[in-house]
């Protein structure tokens, strides 16, 4: 055994002796966990939803979009099972099912009289036209390879959905349930919503980080506005003065003044903000 090896072994023995034989106090050291102060800020408990009721739609799955009909019922797309569930909020029960006959029935629009439902079927690139009373599909309109979201003009004459593979707005004439001439856009659109006066269609353009404004008389884009990254959904306030646009990549909702055509302010809303709905004040 070499001298260097003997020295190394001696050091190891000394270290083990130190660790095993050195006196160590056995008195426990108490550690007191900090007192939990409760969830705060964006994680604070939201008591506003304490009275929310749950409605089972089993065996259907994949609820996506909810619309209140003029009959006071809720219409809920279940895109995984290609249908719409009809819910009576007075009894919290499912009272009917509307078929869509197409895959990925994502978003829904109802005619003003509640007699006709239109679904944007993302993967199929189609729009289903459904007779609510008979619960039957009356037409399926092919609009693109992939579609997204859906809106209905205020007068009920046009259905709008966005082609996801080219910058084009697909337009359906509701009198014939056939495609009308599409509208060229500066970028691929996503969510859309008409203004209550029927003059404009506000469109999210996520790839451009903009909102486009379509004049529904000339069917031309008349202006664009910069908004935070990746705008998704558009909600126009019932008085027509303001549009809200969710921008999921920025976690903000842009508030747009529709008289001045400018972003009035930004509302922090959390990561991946998307769907928007209007609740009447009480």
C-alpha cells in the first residue's frame, strides 16, 4: 500500500470517527410553521359564486358555449358529442337535445325569435342550421377546411364565421342557407360580434394583435385597432357604446370606445382569458 493511499484511508477513518463519536445535543429544536393568512389578491376566495348551481348534462360531455334563448332556456354546445343541450334554469334540468350532425360543434348563435340555431363546427369546417322546434338539422353549410366561432347579424339575415386557414370571413345568407360572397380580411379572424345598431361587425384578428371593424353595408373592413396579444372573443355592450375583447396571451380584456374607436383601458383578467358574457345588473 502506498504512502498516499495510507494517508487517504487515515483521513477517511478520522472523518468517520468525527461523525460517529462527536457528542451531539439531543435536545430537539422546535420549528413553528407560519400562520396561513388566507388566499389573497388574484387567489382570494370569490364569494360571488357561492350560490352557483350545477346542472349535470350527463352522459353528454364537452360543454363549450352557453347562450340564453328568448324562451328563457339555456342552450349549451357539447362539442365532443356533437349536440346542443337545452336546460331549463328554473328546474336546473336538461329538457331537450338538439343534434348538429357534425363534429366539434363549438359555438352557437340563436335567431332573434329562437326558432333557429346555428353552430360553427370547427373540425368539419361547416355550419349546422337547426330547427329548434322539431330538433332537426335542416342544412349543413360547408364554409372552410376549419371554421371558428359564429355570429348572427342583428336583422338575422347573415351568419358569420371565420376561415382558420386564410384571411377570409365566411358569410351565409339565412334566407337560402347558402354561402354568400366572403369578405377578405387583413388577417385570420377568430371571435366576432355585431354592434346593436347593425352597422358594424367587430372581429378579433389574433395573428395581427388587432381588432377589425367590418362595415355591414359595404362589406369592407373600414378600420383596425391595436390591442394586446392574441385577441379571442368579442362582446359588445347592449348599449352599443363599448366592446370588450379578451386577449388571452396578455391576460387582459381590452375595452374599446366605439364612438371614438380607441382602446379606453385594459382590464387584468388572468392567464388565457377567452370567453365573455354579459350579465344584467341587479
